């Protein structure tokens, strides 16, 4: 199954067998983000730089761990509390313009599962700006 990225010119794919039987059309939580454990800053997905995996981390499918992805996705859809994603606020240079305000320090599966679940925002624990 393919999922369009918010504000990005590409999409990503999750094997159909991974999401078989999971209702991705259910109503989403108010505010457009999964329910976070503790304090979190709710950040629009389109202002977060898409996380990348190092090429030496193949896991089960293109950088994803099947078990981790399914666990995160089903917990989101069941409205269970999940830790917010640590993120760095990025400096805003004038030249060249940079389209993102945040970079994730972790949370690869939470970012992509949020997109797959239809959320528009991601709960983040915003850390100090990157120099």
C-alpha cells in the first residue's frame, strides 16, 4: 500500500500484508495526532524533515521493522498513549530557503505510521535548536 507524504514530492510503501485487516479509515483523534504520553508539542507533519534510514539498516522492508511498525500503528489507531518523538527545532536561514522547521532525533516508525494512519500532526518533544 502506498501513502502520500504531506508537502513532499514523494510517497512511501508498506507491504499490503502488513496492513491487511487494519482499518486505516477509522476516525482519527482530535487535533490530527496520536495521543501522546506526557507533555508534547503538536507539530504539523509537513514542516518536519522526513526521516531517513542509513543504507546499512535494511530491517524487514526498506528501513522498517514489521513488528515495530504494526505495533506503533495499531496503538495509534486504538488511541493508546505513545511517547512523543524527540525533535530538534532547526534554524531558519534566509538563503537558501529551507522548507522544514524540525528534524527528528528518533521516531522513524512513529513518523511514517502517523502518515499511514492519516494524521496531519506529530507529537514532539522539541529539543534545543541544531547549530
